[in-house]
C-alpha cells in the first residue's frame, strides 16, 4: 500500500479515499463495518466477516432507487448486490454497516425526535 505525502489526489485514486493524515482509507465492509486499507480485487473478502468486498453494496455508485441499482448508466443489472461482481466501474467506499443508522440520520432524529 502506498502512502500519500499530502492529501492530494493521485491519478486513479477516488477522492473519497483520502484522509487528513495523508494515508488512504479504501472503505469499509458493508456487512460488519471493518475498515479496509488494502486494494480490493474482484474476489477479495473481508478479513473479519468474509463478505465479498467487490460488491454493489460497497460501491460508491450503488443506489437502490436508480435504474439497475447503479448511478452509472453503462452498468448491467446485478442480481445479488452482496455477491462478488466484475464491474469495471466499482469504486470502494465507506458506508454505515448493515443495521446501523447513518450519522446524519441519527443527528436529524436527535434534533426532531424519532
């Protein structure tokens, strides 16, 4: 894994993968929330829960309300969003783990009540 000297974007590095300390955080597992700092290959699995990492649920482009559940118009429909896939447009991201509320939603609920 290469470390960045400063939080500047290198060619091919998703902007969301940068952090203030200069290193890269690739993303988190959608199932258990484990932080993954290594590159994610097509068949990579989470070291903690063994869920596939190269899956729709771990992709920045995943959107259940979009056509084919993807923000990209060039992708094919993937039946199993949790399963491994071979999408070339995959961008690993950080999401709240399954069953956990997003921080913004929690703050909203605290402000206005459940």
